[in-house]
C-alpha cells in the first residue's frame, strides 16, 4: 500500500518568506507527527496530532511555526518569516494509533533551504 | 528527562564481518525502543522494535537488537555485514507512559560504513 507522502520534496526560499509543507499520512492512520532533522543531527519532535484531540505542540521552536490537520488526514506545516536556521529536512510520520508501542512510519521528507 | 545516546558517530566494518551499532537510553519508566535506518536522501525506514518479552528482537534485513535493562542498552547487531548496509542508523525511545504525547526521542545517529 501507499506510504507517507510529502510535498514538495525540495523547497528553496528567501529569508522572510512563508512556506507550507504538506504531509499525506498512510490511509487509516490516526496519529501524525512532524519532526525536523538538521544537517548531521538527529530528529527533533515538532508536533503531534491524534484524531480530534488537541495537538501536542510542545516541540514547535517558535511562534513562527504552526501546523494543522484537516479532516483527520492531510497535515500542513507552515513556517512564517523563514530564517536561515530553519533550513533542515522536515519529516512527517504516521502510526495506526497513538499507542506508545506503535511504529511510526516516515515519509521521504521535505528538504528546506532558506537563503 | 528521556534521552538516547549513540556514542559512535561512525562505525567501520569489513563486508562479511559482524557489526554492532551501540545505543543507550534513559527514561523514567519502562521503554519502548526502536531502530530506524536512513539511506541518502530518503526518509527513515523502520528496522525493529522492543516492546516486551524476549530481549532479543529480530528485524528487517537480518538485523537484530538486544534489550539489556540493567545496562539500559539496545545495541543493533548483524552477524554478517553487507556493503548495502552502509547508511545512517538511528536509535529511538518512547516511555511507556507517554501515550498522550506520541513523540519519539532520537539519538544523534551512527553512520555505518561497510567496506568490500
């Protein structure tokens, strides 16, 4: 079956511009996660959605970052007034439920470069 | 606070030799432990996980990992390395009590280089 998909695969933008990154989770998965991977580093948790519950936004680095999930499926991560330190790969993952034992399945990521 | 340590930035091994990629963790409760692999310009692929039961977990591509509670370790192993195993490997942990937060805590990653 289809895995997690993300678009665009690459995004180059100028400092100060807004960007939107999209994630399509695996069909039927109720939990969706966003992570950030800076060059040469591990993954940092950004935000987590589970069904209709309020999202866990504890990992968002600043108020320039926001995310939404419409209809319990597709999610969009928005970065306003981008800065050079926002350059990273943004990875989306989904899992069947939010159970702690569940495997998270990752998309290919969006590589963001802020000039 | 939860944390994961992968003490080696890079592991070099000759093809056909056994490999070990080390991981230690710190959680307040009992852990769920995961290994993922990342090939260049690709997302993370799930390899294996420890939930409960047998401490030796077998996963994809011939990899296995052993959960050691006393040493708080979850080292990834393979009896005979292949050149195609060369990639970036991540260990991750989730506290069993963290079902409401969902996040995985990742190590910094270990680059595995298998030479012919």
